[in-house]
C-alpha cells in the first residue's frame, strides 16, 4: 500500500504530531509492568528530534470516560518512563486540544491521554480539525490502535497538512506482509484462545492460505468436538461445530490440515493446584476439563514448526499460567525459537508466553498489536492504512 513515510519528509523546524500507542499495562499502584510499546515508539520520536522537529506525542491509555481525567487515566507514568529512555525530561501537557503551549525544535512533549478528549472515540470532526491545526505533519505510529478510526488516529490524518506512517507502523505492516503475502512455505499458523466465535474470521481467512492451522485452547476443544471426540466439560462452543467442520474441510480440500490433538492434559477443576492427568484424546471423561495439549501432540506440532518456512503465532495452546498445564505452550515456544522459519507473533497472551520462556530474540517479529494484529490476519485493511494511502495519493 502506498503511504508517505516519515523518512520521506523534511522535518527541520516543523511541528510534528505523533500518535503513538503507549497503552501499557500497569499494576494497581499505576506502575508500568511492561514497556514494550514505549520502547517500540522511540525510533519515531528520536528520528523527529534528530531532524530538528518540535515533537508532540500522544496516546490513549485504557478506556477512560471522555471529558474526565482521573488519576489512573494519566499518562504521567509514561512521561516519566519516556524521559528516562530519551535521557531528557518530557513535559506532560494537559488540556492541549486548543493549543496554548510551546514546543521548541528539538524538544518533545507528551500530550495527555487523548481518549479523555470529548469526541475522540467517535472521530468527531471539530476535534480532529483542532488537533490537525496543532501540527505541520501528522505521524501515525500507533500500530496497536491502527484498527480504530478515532479522532487522533483517523480524523486528524484527514485534516493535517501532511499525514504519514511512522517507522513502527511501517515495520509492522512489512513484517505481516512478509509472513502472509509471499511466505516461505510451509506456512504454519497457530491460532489459540478461548473462543472460536471471536476468531472465526481469522480461522476462515487463514484456512485459505496456510499449510497447517494449529488450533489451541477452547478453540481446539471445539475442533475436537467437530472431529467426533469427547471433551467432557471443557470450554467449547458446540453451536459452532458446523463452522469448525467447514474450516477442517476447506483445509483438507487444499491438501492442508488442522492437526487435532491426539493426547491432552486434563483436570477436574480449573486451578493452579488441580491434579493434572495426561490422557489419550479418546479417553476424556465426562467430568474432565482439557487444560493443555498432551506431550505427544506437543512433540508432533513442534516437529512441524521446526520444518516450517513461516510461522504466525497468536495465542497460547494451554493454560500456561499454571505450571501443570504449561508444557504445550512451552514446547511450542521452544520449537518456534529453534525453527529457522520467519516467525511473527502478536497478542497480549502470546507476548506474555514469549516473555515467560525468554524467546524474544528468536522470534522474527513481535507485533505490538492485539486487536490490530488480529484484524490484519483477518485480511482487513486497517483504517490507518486506508486514510494514509488516500492522503498519499491526493
Ligand atoms: C490495545 O491495547 O490493544 C490497543 O492499545 C488498543 O486499545 P483499545 O482496544 O482500547 O482500542
Ligand atoms: Mg486493549
């Protein structure tokens, strides 16, 4: 897709407005528990500073009520962390929509949580125009929010004098395109999570492209049911059996496959100290909960992953937060790490698994997107790219 890139532009002395995704997890006291998104936003900010721009950065944090800035909604902890990373102090500006604050060339300020502005979520035109008036150049670098058409991600891009893609947004798209458009085969996708319903579109679109579609978690349970297996009282969606069967058939017709687990790890209750039992997939009892794939299944999948040319990973295959049910996810993570395939991973739980098994450096590309990553996998054109490409051709 043709978009203007930040590096195409002359930034010297320009007022640059960067929409980043600095929506980081925090503990109850407000401490940042994971700062990948802040680190991933640095290249864009540093580049603008080096080129002599006056830099304004904003982001949403959480899902606050518009018109109210509560203590927990504030980007203050992000301003502090950003300042530490940039070795400078980063001023946090509140009530910034109407301007009235100074930013010097070579300086960066953080504009308070853009989602407290009235009209942000609904992409209000007046708000968008006010934000656009603050800058000469709008930089969309918020991949994690690229699936949302809000005032700071979409409206501003329509009205700013120039609207371009930041380096993170561009890198994310390049990595996903590399994985899905002209992948080195076999292309193996792992789609796991609790519900088929939330990932049905992705499953269907991947079923038309990938060579192996590994399902995990509650999704795998529904596929096991579709394959005629008993799953006891495991989480599943029996009303989606026909959809699961259709995915299996579509894959078969292309000579591809959805591997169904041959063994599983079960428990009688969902808890960290529940007694884990390894069972053949045909032996699941009526009162069993399937909480992980079994070791034989994990090994078979690991072998496939090691031979893959490209791997797309979204979702842990079991309850990896509990030691007794983490083996499947751990084996898969290690297989991805050892595979020579180009791998791309995204989604909050997946990132937590990657961190837990320390394989960050062995994954080809780790996406900062949750919902946005999934929508790209679904084959959708994200609003960010739609508006930026329109601005590039205008
Ligand atoms: C995310 O955390 O996935 C992004 O920051 C988007 O947040 P949202 O789902 O609240 O729009
Ligand atoms: Mg979210």
